[in-house]
C-alpha cells in the first residue's frame, strides 16, 4: 500500500511540474512588476527579466533598485535556477523517452500516404532502399517483432507487434497508408521440422484478411502486394483484397531457366525492376488526346519512351488501333530523364 502511494506521488509530481513551473514564471513576473513598476515599465518587460534571470544570462538592461526588489531577486535565484535545471532535465528525459519508444516500436505512426512493410529480412531492407531512392518524400513503416528497430533512418518508422493483430495495423496507421507489402515469414518455414510453404502463406493470408477487414471498416483503398511461397496458394486469397502477388520460387526458377536459353534475360529483368539502372519500367498518365494505343505509342516513341503494357496486358502491340479505356494504367520503358520530361509536359 505504501509503495503504491509513493509511486503515485512521484508520478503525480511529474505530471504537475510543467504547469507549476509555468505558473511560477507568471507569478514571479507579476510580483517583480508589482514591486518595481517604474523599473520594469510593463508586465512584458518583467516577464522578460524573469526569463533572463532564471536562465543566468543577465543582460543587465533591467535590474531591481529597491530593497524589496533585491530581496525578491535573491529568492528568485535560490528557488528558480534550481527549478530551471529540473525543467531542462525533464525536457531531456522526455525527448529520450520518446526516442526510446520510437526505436522500440511503441509509438503510433500518425503520418499519411506512407508504405507499410510487414516482416523483416534482406528483402525488406532492399525494398526500403528502393522506396527511399524512388521517392524523396515518402515514409516507410516496418512491422516486425524485434525489440529494436531493424533499420534506422529519418523517414523509416518502426511498429513492434504482430501484423495479424488489428491494433498493430492501426498503430501503423493502416487506413491512411499508400500501400502495404507483405513479405513471406521465412522464419516459420525455417523453424518447422516439416518444410510446408502452406504454413508461411497461411500467415500471409491472415494478415491480408486483417488488412481487408480494416479497409472495409474505414472505407479506405490501400494497394496490397503479398509474397507467396507457392503460386498454387494464390487461389486461397480470393476472399481477401490483394492487388498483386509475388510468386517467389516460380519467378526465380523461370528467370533461371530462361537465362540458359536466352542469355541476358536476368540482366534485362534486373534493369527493368531496379532503379539502380537508367532504364526502367514506369507508369505514365493517360492523356486526353490519346484516342487509341497507337496515338500514345507513336507520341511516346518520338519522345524516347516505349509503351509496353496496360495494367498487366503486354499484348497492346497487337491492338494498337483499339481505343484506350478510361481506366487504363499505362506502363512505359524509358530512362529517368525522359520520364521527368514526360511528366513535366503532362502537368502543363
């Protein structure tokens, strides 16, 4: 009982210190002005004098001249300077606590249009570096179970918890996120005696279900990309909203085999998928004066870009005379400078 009471008093002391300190400053300035109105001229001047006195700056432009004023100054020195030291200590302690909570993943992320990465691995690290280099303003939130943030950077934030848990997703501010990437939890696959990819994809499915539930509840639209261990498991996701899948093993195997029969295929994939190379695949806005795919194809080609796809359709070269639908999502292959020029022209 006594221990609880002491703990409560200490906790209460911390809560009331800041308002008490502010009240102390206000009252000290009022007393100084009341004692020597001719010296300080206005309440603002006395407030200024109290601050410079407690901060031990002492410019000397104002000083009490009466005995009462001098006695009050001595009292101010004895009580106030120590209080300022405590105040500064409290600020440092608060900043330290906030940083500790931030690195420990205990703080709620309040930003918007961020990207959430679920799970931590080398793939997550590469994804973060790719995101940060692609967009100089976007922020990233990692959700994982580590005690400390696995990646320290100003635009990277950390939430510690299980992504299957609703509260963890809300702590990452999921409803206001731009997109989510769910990486397969390889630790499950490595730690079980029976190497069953279904266990890993099962957890991914639960996370996707939790995300879909929050989306429906908050009426938000979030682009979700999920990594699956086995392409056959994609059919299990039909009742949840996942926009795109990364069939890990199948994609790697296909690229490896293709490289044997068509040399340079893997390098071509790398250049298209990575921003480290000048040439890449980028989305570009549909222009009102483009009626058919041919209109867009010819104009873009003249400017140094090649139109290659609409959504996931890579066959537009066979239907150049077809009209471009209103919901078209066009992709081109070009370098970054050409993309900047195209985006500049299209925003005019």
